[in-house]
C-alpha cells in the first residue's frame, strides 16, 4: 500500500526515534527497483544499491547470495529521500 502511494505522490516524511530524541525528514522520494527503473541502474546496480541501503541502516547478513535472491524474488525497492526539511530534538 505504501509503495503504491509513493508512486502516486512521492512526498515523504520519515521519523527516527532513540529514547526521547527524535529527528524527522520531509522531502520528495525516488523509488528504484525492478518496477521503478532509474537511469544508470541496471540489475547489478540495483543489487548493490539494496545491499548499501541495508548495511547503511546497520543490517548484516550471513548469506548475501540468499539476501540478493530474496530481494529479487520479492521485487524489493529502494526509497531515496531528498531532504527539504529536517527537524527534531537532535543536537
């Protein structure tokens, strides 16, 4: 449902919280995936991008081949946000 909504209206807001501190980001999103192609991103580029997003968020995996296969089978998408507004209780 969220993916369908982002395809219609790419305006995005996300919020991260750690204890009592939080930060929010608003901005337009760009979808990159098998059903949302981007110039210069082929299947190999998408594989590497999905890994980069996952590891950038702190994820690790014991079997990257399985990870890549599941991402392909589930037609996973990277959601990239261009921040236009950042706000919160960060210091």
